[in-house]
């Protein structure tokens, strides 16, 4: 599978979680996607959220883990997300 095929899903994930990031980090995430650094984009998104242990909605967590599995970076992303509690609604 081409990582480029995952770009729409990564873009959607960034949109869903964008409010949890600073403007600068949202911009970096978009730049990573724009230049085809899909794995880096997902890893950095996870790192940024885990730094502050930001609560993550279950649907976004599930999608991030699914993308990570498809990209072969599941352990890296799962480790970061493990620091983020579930979001309460």
C-alpha cells in the first residue's frame, strides 16, 4: 500500500484533533502531509498530544492506531497515545 493513499485519512485526523494543537503545530502537521512525510506527521501528532497528556476521543484514537498499523509504526504511535486519557463527553 502506498502511504499517499492514507493522506486523506491523515488529513481528516488532523482536522479532528487540530483544536488540541497550537497554530504552529497544526501548520507543521499540514506541511508534513504536503511533502509526503506521512509517518512523521502521525508520529509528531502523537508526540505533541502526549506531551501534555491531552484527552483523545475514542474514534480519533482508533483511527490513529489503524493508520499507524497500516504504516508499520503502531508501537511508536500506541506508546504516545497511551499517555493520553480518553476524552470525556
